[in-house]
């Protein structure tokens, strides 16, 4: 940490210099005084002045030698002084535990907020991969005019390898594939990657067993069925058996041979995606159904490259630029003008950033507000503390302490607070980072995301610099004003009154900022609640399960027999109150698996309807309101007439004035009888009005026989706790069928609104912290004023003021600060609420309820905070008060 | 040296004790300490005067004395040194140690006398 050493050196030089020059001056003066006295004595004894001085010098001894010895003595004292200051500061803080705790906690909160946010922004956007030469790795992709990234593909990688000398390695990889792996009799679903052979070398990993891919193994499509196991897969699926190398296993039904095992902890490079646990050559992408391998326009892989030693990214960009046309010809079937972007490989893959991009400035803004509030609060605390210490400091001055010494002493005490606050803040932020990253842990289908998360040295250094700067800034202020107090003590009284006003101004600013945060928090919370409630289905107590018999090549008849058995088994389980199932990628979330033309007759099919294939009991299980008619039953099957349930919106569009029941609709060319009308339930994105939607019975197989299915199981208790039991029950029926994506429905709903949810939680926490700080601050400043004016209040009571007038007198200033700050806060909130617009669903940024609720909340806190000291003032006993000196 | 009385350097290691002893009466500045020491020792000890200051700084660093700037009766600024509680304790200890050592030395000298 060269930066740290430099800072430390500069600091010690600063401290050393100022101290030494001061001590030096004092030392010289002292010695000069001595020699003068000696001279005087000789003069009195009758010597001439010049002779007297000469004798004095001789008797005093070699000045330079004494000075050197004195300097040595002083230097060794420096260390002891610091130790003494620290001990003194510690004792002084222990005498005022309330002050110390408040100051430390306030700083800790500010630091925790900063470190948490910086760590998350760093992990998501800035951090390089934890591999050797990470700084030389770049990602290469096309950038469409709409900002979307487009893959360069393996063919492009080959071209770059041959023609771009700025790179000494070019890797093609497809790191985001879900692979069903069957080995040694059991199946598991893992995230895998298809990679070119140099992938492992570039990332600096070595196999713990066997080998990685040979160049020849990635040259012909679908020829070399070889695989490298992730360490975790090897451990769990092969029991860490060394004989796994050379063994056969199935990946999505394709037979492959294990050639090696990756080292523990290596989980690929898809930051913000799922950890990889299995690798195959890119030429095996046929496993994923890719048939275009080796031909242009396939865009089968992302490309990353390593800059050759000495090559700059500018050179790389220039070389890639000249190859744009060829790369475009390999990646697209038609001429394209999409430019190629060469970017340092940092943080999350660029194509996933957009989901989170808006969050970074939001979080940073909130952290910044919290820091400002924390600083203002600590500043107020330190100023008050500095003033209440004025007598002590004045005493020390009058005893002859020099101002440098006093300031140093006060600073030491403040530094103690700063360091304690910093340490505590970092500890809190470790929890904060964990809590916030919990929001990013899974995607909406329950697949894990991973980030390399750890506090790094730069963030810690920043945190400590910030906490020390805060106390230094506000610590010097009281030290300096107190020095002045000591010199002109009679002026102190008016200054104290002035500083009370200064603190009130600080409080006003805090009120403004807390109100801003509280308005934001209320808006976000209302937005999140409206998202959760506008779903029109009840996500609580529902578990989702996905059955994938298609991956093990079941035919529809066998798959449906299996599904019926599973449903029967689950329905028989003790805590299950309902089982629904259906088909579709997101089941409840995606725009629907199928869009089909819809109309009243076969000639009139103007609408495109999202079509869902659902089981009997679907609406009952998910508690979707049925407005008219009935749900599907087991009697709606392939032998009975086609039926459908239409959504409320669809019904209103097709039959604006009459009931839709028993009407006929034409869907995808077939006629269905409407048996029910369902409430519009959510489809993603919820921000737009509900599109037309129809439900058709899963068992009628009107369009194509179903194989895979998703289940929604309503349970009595916690759905997350029931998942393992469901998996066991299904495996007991047929262990070969992959059972995946088990998660509570509410988790899936939340994962779809991570940004809003996270924003709401962060804002609520931030607003809570800000309000508490403001309350504490107001309480402190009013208490201080009451204490200062005890005598005056005593006099007022003695001459007949009622408790009520005293309370009003004391409340007036605090409430005035709240009023002014609150008005400013409402204005700031009105301006800044627009920044939240992207996250607000179902309410306006100017939502009156949010503003009124927040204003009332802040006023209540201010009343309580000022009320306690005001009540204390009203109870002052005039006799006691007048005795206060 | 022209003076009639032979002067010895302050005994090695006793300077600190003598300084503390001097300050046990009242706070005084460096020059005052020198004067007082010479006066008490009837000018036997010729303090190497400059060496007093490193000793004072050391004692202050150890917390046995503390210092403050004051004005002398002749209206000059001077640094006055005063004994701290710790200094008082230290002086008592040193005195005891010194007493034991010098008693022992005296005893030995008495025995060896012819």
C-alpha cells in the first residue's frame, strides 16, 4: 500500500514539523534566558558586559551540544506525549459516554453507508476478475444503435486471433447455459460454459486432475464430446473420485467424456450471472440446439482477449476498428454498421448491466445524503462539546499550556472518536453489503448470481480518510474557537448564543435532508406495495416447481402420466392446500408462452392474445379473482369441446356491453366457448396496461401436446421450507426427471422488481437513520439551550411564567428550525422525486400522500425530540436554578 | 579555574534527584534551579549548566515535572517547572535509595580505616 505509506509519512512529517519548530523555539528562549541571567550576575559582580557574556557562555557550556541533547530528550517525549494524549482522551470520553456513543455511532452510520454503497458499486461495475493479468483482459462486442451488445462469435474470435497483433490470446466463450448433467445414476442441473481451448490458460487456472481442452478438440462441430468438471460438480456428483477422468456422463442427453477437473473456487467469468460448474468446447454447442456452428451469423459466443505485453488498449481498439467490416460479415447475414467496442473486462458483463445501471447513482445519492447528515450531526455535537469544555480549556491556558498543545489534545480525542466510528462503520458495512447483495443473489427463476464480494483496501482507506476528515474538520473548529474563548472570555457568552443558532441552522439542514429521504422512501414503498398488490394473485404460501421430462426425452404421453402422478402425490401431502400447473417459460411472469390471433369470428382476429395453458384449480390456487363463470375442471379434456377463460380486459374489448359467458372466440384458428372471465392478472412489465389474455385447459392439448410443466403448490406454512420435501416426493416417482427452479413464488415476484424493492428498502433504512439522527440532534441542541438558559428560565418562573409559556419558549426555536428545514426539504423532495420516476409504479412522483405523510412524520419526530427538554425546562425549580453559578 | 574552592561535577546519576529536590520547595525556572543548587552545595558542585535542560525535558516527558510559561518578577518570560505528584513520589524513592547507598559506602570507609 504505497499510497498509505505516503499518507502516513506526510502526516508524521506534518505533526513532527509543527511540534519540533515550536519546541525548538521554546528551548532556545529558555536557554537564552539562562545565559542572560548568568551574564547579569557577572555584570553585578563587576565585569564588563562583554566579559560577563563570555564567561556566561563558557559556564553554560557548548550551546550546540546542549541543544542536541535537549532535542533528543524532546524527541523521545513526542511518543510519550501521544500516548498520554490518547490516554487522556480516552478518560475524557469515558466521562461523557453519551456524547462519545452518539458521536461514534453517527460516524459509524455515515461510514457504513459509504462503504456499503462503494463496495456494491465496485463489485457490480468496477472490479476486475480475480485472475492474473486481469488488467490486460478486454471484452469485445458489437454495439447496436439501441445500445444493446451483440456477440462477436467464434468465427470473429478466430479472425482476431490471426489479424490483431495487439492481443496475445483471444477467447470465445458462452458462459450462461443451463445444463442437465446425469452422472453415476443421478441428475443435477448446473450452469455451464462452452469455451475455446485457450480459455483456461488466459484465466490462469490449472487442472487439479486430468487436463483441459486440446486445440484440436474445438475445431469440428459436434465431434469432440469432452468435458471439464467444476470442482464442486466433481465433489458432489463423483464423490471427488479421481477415476472420474475418463468416465462417461450425459449432458442434456448427449454422451460426453470427462477429461479434467477445474481447481476449487474457479467458477468462470460471468460476474452477475451464475457460477459455472462444467465446461465443454464451443464446438459442442450443438448440445444447446445450435446448428449454425462454423457458419457466419451464428454469434455463438462472447469474445474476450488478453492484450499482448506492451500493447495498449488504444492500439487494440485501432486494430479491431480496421477489422470491423470483416467481423460484421462473420457475425451478421447482412451488411451491418454496428461498431465494435473493446472495453476493459470489469464487473458485470456489459449486457446485464442495464438492469442495475440506474441503481448505482440512486444508492450513491442516498449514501451521500446520509454522510452529509452524519457530518452535520457530528459537527453539531463537537461544537457543543467544545463549548462546554471552554472553562476546562481556559483553565489550561491560564496554567500556561500553549495553544498547539491544547489543540493537539482535543484533536487526539476527536481522532479517537473518528477511528472508533470508522472501525464500527466498516463492521456494520460488512453486514450491509451482505444484506444488499441478498437482493441480487437469485434471478426470477431461482438461479444464483455471483459477485466477487469483499471489502477492498481502497474502499477501507476511503472510509478511514472520510471518518478522520469529518472529525478533523469539526474537531479543529471547536479547538480554535475555544482558544479564542480563552483569550477573550468575557466575549464567550455571546459567542455561545451564536453557536446555538449555528447548530439550529445545521438542524434545519438535517430536517430538510431527512424529509427528502422520507418522501423518497414513502414513494418507493408505495410503489413496491402497488407492484405487489396489482398482481391480482396471492403469492404468499406458494411454491414453484419446474418439471423437465423433455430433457430426458419423455414422449408427451409418458410425460403427462408422470405429471398426473406428481400432482396426485403432492395433493396428498399434509400441508398442501392446492396444486396448479401450466406451461410457459416464466409461467406467471413472461409475456406468456404463446401469442395467438384472437377474435369473435375467424375473419375478425384483430387482437393478439397471450395464451396460457393452465390446469383445473389454477385460479383457486393462485387466488386470481374469477369474475364470471367457472374454472376449468378435469372434464375439460381432449374428448370434450374446447373451452376458454378470457381476461376481464379481453372480455370488455370483444363484448363491451354484454357478458362474455358462452360466447365463442376464435383463437389461433380454432373456436372456443368462453366458460369464465378472470380478473386481469399481472404480466411483465406491469407498468403497461394488461394486454388481452386467454386461458385454455392444459389437458385439452388444443395446439400441441405438453411435455414440460411448471407447478404452483399452495401450502399452509413457509413454502421455502416445503421445497425439499416436494423434490423428494417427485424424485420418488421417477428419479430421472429433472426437477428444477424450486422457489417460493413471492421470491420470484420480488426478483422481478429487484430495483424497486432494493430502492424501497434502502430508502426506508436511510430515512429511518436520518430521522433518528435528526431527532437526536434536535434533542441535543434544545437540551443544550435549556441548560444554558436555566438561570433565565428560573427567573421567568419565579416572576410568574406558566409551564406552558416556558414549553412554548423552548419549543419555538427547535420548531422554527424544523419548519424552515421542512419547507426546504419539501422543495428538494419535489425536485428530486423525479429521479425516482423510473421506479415508481402506480403513483406519481408528486404523490400527495407521500409528501403529507413524510412531513407529518418529520414533525412528529421534531416535536418529540424538542418536547422532552422543553418539558424539563418547564419543571425547573427557580430556587435551584438561581443557585447555579 | 581560578576559584579557590575545587569544584566537582555533579555526581553521575544524581542530577535528576537534585533537580527534583530543588523543585520540591517551589516551582522555578532553569536558571533558578542552577542558582539554588550552587547555593545549597556551597558552590562545591559546578553544574554544567546547559546539561540541565535535556534533564528537565526528560523529567517532563516522564511526567515527574510539568512546565508552564510565566513572567518573572523582572517581567521576563520564563518557563517554570513544578513537581508533579509522580515526581514527589519519585523523589522520595530516590532519596531512600541514595541514603542506603551512601550509608553503605560510609560504613565501608569506616571499616577499612587503619
